[in-house]
C-alpha cells in the first residue's frame, strides 16, 4: 500500500505545486490582503502600488524582511494609517515558495517597472540571516519612497 502511494506521489507535479504563486497567495495572503491585493482599510494594507519598492534592491530587501520577520506598525499607506501585526512566514513557508508568492504579488498585483527584478533566494536568505537591530524594518521602510 505504502509503495503504491509513493509511486503515486512521484507522478504528481511537485515543482509546479510548490511554485504556484497564485495558489500560495490565495491560501496564505488573501485573507488579509484580499484577492486583488486591495487590502482592508485600517487593518491590512494593500499590496498594490509597490512598483517603486520592487524596482530597487533596498525595496525588495524590505519586502523580504517583512515576510520573514513580520511587521509591527505603525505605517501609512496612501494616507491611511495601519497599526496591526503582519505575521512572520519564517517557519511557515520555504524560500522557493516565498519567491513564487512574491513574484505573484510583484508581477500580477503590481506592474513591474524599470529596475524590477524578482525577489531572489539570495535576498530571502539575507533576510533570514538578519537579526537584532538589522531587522529594524520600520527604519528601512522610512528610507523608501512613500506609497
Ligand atoms: C493575518 C493577516 C495577514 C496575512 C495572512 C498576511 N499579511 Fe501581510 N500584512 C498584514 C498586516 C496587518 C500588515 C501591516 C502591519 C502593520 O500595521 O504594521 C501587513 C504588511 C505587509 C507588507 C508591508 C506593507 C508595507 O506597506 O510596508 C507586505 C509586503 C506584506 N504584508 C506581504 C504579505 C504577503 C506576501 C503575505 C502572504 C505570504 C501576507 N502579507 C500575509 C497582515 C497579513
């Protein structure tokens, strides 16, 4: 029985499943950030309008740090204040899943601008390695353009 099961598992397209950013977004992010990334006013900020951040390494580093370490506001997005908690995905998603879900956010919910590159495994592992004062995401965010 077990042998049949593992034979069956070998037939499943694991890489496609693991890298399905749209499905991961629907399962792991949409409950708060909503299906089109529009967010919930006053609770979870929109994930649209991040083109300028996605176009620089500093902005991509910030986004990687938020998904790895979470975030505790206060922040302001389009004049709307948010002071809630973004949970950490450090132990919830592996880096290749994070690459896929962040590509979905960057390329489907946002429109890639000049300078855009997908958030890479290197950027994510640097975010994982950051600790203590290095993780001051609000300070890093304050250096980014307003959105
Ligand atoms: C349980 C709700 C929840 C889930 C699930 C969630 N987030 Fe968040 N997220 C938040 C909240 C709340 C904030 C803002 C935190 C604050 O007020 O400081 C946030 C902030 C962010 C930010 C920073 C936005 C900014 O303007 O600085 C990014 C990027 C982000 N989330 C991405 C994601 C991604 C990608 C996923 C799925 C992998 C996800 N979030 C899942 C609640 C959530």
